């Protein structure tokens, strides 16, 4: 493991854990691609998850659940027909 960070979750804004890991291959088509870095971001609050190969830009795994819709009077007041 290269490094751990605490960052804001891009999905809910809560605290998320970001890890940088060395990987032998990130799914790159380059035969000599060795020791690439994978960034993993995970949020326990909303179950957000993203694994990204930093050298190739490939998304290896992702899950971003939607937030619950707020159907309060404030939201309804902005809806016009």
C-alpha cells in the first residue's frame, strides 16, 4: 500500500477513505505495464466505491448509489406545470 487519505465523498459529501495501491496490471493493453497505481475511494456512509487505474485512466470498478429524493414542500414549490 502506498498511501491512505481521508477525503470528502464525491457522492454524499461525507468522509471517505482513499487508498493508493500498487498493481501489477490495471487492464492496460501495454505488455510491459508493471507497477501501476490504483486509486480506491470508498464511503461507508453512502456505500460509494470507485477503483481507478491512474496510469491508464481505466475505471476498474465503480458503484455510486443515488441519494434519496427529498419531496419536501421546498422541492415541490420549485415544480411548475
